[in-house]
């Protein structure tokens, strides 16, 4: 099924409005929170909340791909989530296994590349096997990169990076004087991903919950009170539209940002003129 063939007329209009209104984020990260509370408020089991949350994942992945978002990272299961009741953890693992089985072919058909970050050897063997298959099967795809954060913790990844660096220093492979922000980032599990432009958090909670602590340093943050099972593409459009209106300064002044943008536009125009003359 080609996702671009199933876009409703009104939805296509909304997507075009977003694409024409400004620069969309290259990388969106999402803390998918509130499955349990959504279910409890409706007198349903927490399992029902997690199942409905999978429907939100499907819709957001499709909409992101249709919009041309290059990277989408979903916080699916944290290291701390292992502390939850064993029955709930089993349900989450079963749903993850089902998602990887059922969705893989469609993800591949739509040029989605699957990746995973986290302490993956903590996952059940069956899930590990399906993850490896999904990653290998979609490795050459060039569309949306969908990264699942599983048994993940930002602190864990930073500590892991420090341990590897210390080992490399001990072996003489790297010296402390060589360490830069870029060099340190190359030791993180997210080394092949650009830093997120936009972080979305559902359920109204105002915290990072140990997610991408290094990578989110300059990300724009959008918090919605909606629980994850309620969050669908219209909410994604709202978050992206809000992002487009923001000015990303990265520690600079507004005047500096405006000046650099003007210079970039001028350089781009000059390059176009040069290319036009070369083609004659």
C-alpha cells in the first residue's frame, strides 16, 4: 500500500499548507506518554490504552512520511519501564512484536528505514530477532528513518559513551585533548542521526523523562495535554506549524540570525546565477 495514494483531499490540503508555510523539522522526536491514563479514564484496561497507542504510531509514521520528514524517533520503552508490573511489560513486548511482524512489509514498501537505540540485549530474544530483521530488511531505504528507542535511557547512553571513551584513552586510540562535542556525540547510539529539531511530548507532562538528554540541547519543545492514544496527524500538524513560527537562535541574537539568513539567501541566489551561466 502506497501511503501517498491514500491521502484524503482535506489532509492533502493541510499538508500542502504546512509545506508552503516554512521549513519543516528534519528530525522529530516524540515522548509517547499517557496510554495507561487514557485507558483508566475510560474504565478500560491499560492494555487497551497500549493497543490504541499503536494506532497513533501508525498514523504519525504515515503522516511524517507523507510530509517528507526525514527522521522520526519514538520513545517506546525506557529502561525504567522494566519496573512496571510484569504483566504490563509482557503486554508491551507482545504488542511490539506484533507491530514489527505486521507492519514491516508496509514500512518497507513506503521506503521507511527502521533503526533502534537502547539496551537492546535486555529485550526478549523474539523481539531482538524481529528488530534485527526489520533493520536489515529496510537498511537501504532512503525515505523516513524510523528509530525506536527501546529499553533506552539518556543517562545510560551517556555513561556508556564515557566508558567506551575511557577504554579508548587507555588503549591510546584517543587522547583527552582530542575530545570535542562532535567527537563525544560519535560515541552515542544516536551518532548516525541529526539532533532533533522538535521534541513532542504528550499527556501534558513537563519533563524529558531521561530521553535523548545530550541530543535535545537545542531542540524546540511542544507539549500537548492529549494522551498518546488521542494524538493523531492533526495534532502532529499543529506541532509542526507551531515549530515553523519559532525562531531558532542557538544562543545568538535575533539580529544575527536574520543577518545569516539573508546572507544564505544571497549566496543561494548567486550560486543559481553561476549555475545558469555554466549550463549555457
